[in-house]
C-alpha cells in the first residue's frame, strides 16, 4: 500500500477494504462528496447528524500533515441529502504520491457517491479577477500531468474506468449552471466568475515569466491542488463541480511591488469561507435534485 512513485500503488482490494470498513462504521450512505481545500474545513458546518473519522483511524487512508481540525472525513446530511466532507486534502508538494492524493475519490465512488464538489484557493491570472472572487472551474490545465505526474499512469483498472478517458467535459456543465443559479438566489452572484484553472505542483508561487506563460496559455487562475482528484473522479464517472477562491493576484509585471505569501492566502480564505459555505451547502442539496443526475 502507498509506496512512493507516481503510479497507482493500490489494488482494487485496497480500495474495497477501506470502503467496507467505512460502511461498517457508519449508517450514512453519501451521494455527494465535498473536498474542502486548505482552510475550508468549516464547509462541513452546514451539515447535520455528523459522524467524524480521523484519517489516521481509517485503514489505508493517507494521513494529513496539516495541523488543526483538518485531516477528517465528516459524514452528515444537508436537508436529507447524505454527504461526506473531506477536511484537508493531500498535496503533491507535501511528498504524497498521486495514488495517495486521489485515494479518497475512489472510496467515494465505491461508497455510492455520484457528485463531487471540489474547493480550493488559487491565484488570479485573469486581469479581470479580484481578490475574494470565487471562480467556477470550467476546465483545467494539468501541468504536472504534461510532465508524466498523472494519477492514471500505470495499469488501468477497468472496474474504475476506461484506459483513455475523455476530459473535455470534466466539469459538469449542468452543475456549473446550477452554481450560477444558486449564487443568484443567495445574492452572491457578483463575486462569482468562471474560468480555466491551472495546476502546478508548487510549493513555490510562480515566477513572473511562468505567470505570463500561463496567461498566454489561456489560464485564468493557478493553484497547487485538485486536478488529480478531478481527473480520477471523471475517470470513474463522477460528476464534478469545482469552485476556486481567488486569494491573490498573480504578479505578471516586474514592477509590481506586492509579493504573494501563504498568510495572505489563508486570510482571504477565512474572509470568504462563509459565502463559500452557503454556496456549497445549497449546492450539495440542489445537485441531487438536478435533472442530469442520472447515475
Ligand atoms: N499560485 C499557486 N497556488 C496558489 C496561489 C498562487 O498564486 N494562490 C493560492 N494558491
């Protein structure tokens, strides 16, 4: 289990064992999973009847290196919709293999989840974006994947999905439309944007030359997570909605004095967490009523 290296190192039996362990420990049968980006664990606050498992207590689960309340799987319900929240995700820059990073997604699939909402923080590249905007992810650029750091490299297990999956519709159009509709109802439409997210491995923030390259490539924001999880989710037939909070403007100009730092990222995350929570809470429930939910 979870040897180092970029290929998947888990067998179907490893995933099954973890799934069965969880199903034996809880009577919750989640249909929607929420992957909470760093500092966004409180997205689970909108759920009731909660049951929490620490990652370290779940067989085969990677253990989070992040301090605080992150590193937990929280089962619950939102207006009768059974859901599960992943508080704290695993980053490539922490040294996890892509098999570890994406392990929970296949557990969600085997548990019966049909839709995944992913959230994270990213730096705004699109000049129109403001700090505090929430970008609905329309599409992504998998930069680590271009370099062979791809979660689907290695033998393909057809029980999860096909060898050559289509990624041109990784982010459900219906869920994106639903997110716009819900934002109008909640009165937060003015902070919503839509765009292309690019994943880099990190841990350094981009150089100005790199940022300029990403702008030319058509990327609207850049961050260090979620693309492996989304790729594995799409591979196994899950519907995906991605929401990325713009926590800083990426420097595209050598004369710009402001320097990005992690504290700023966390501060803006806290500032917008409440809006994101209201959005996610509404979306968890509403996406189950949505007509394209035919899984
Ligand atoms: N770059 C990469 N990752 C990030 C950024 C950024 O500017 N902001 C938040 N996560």
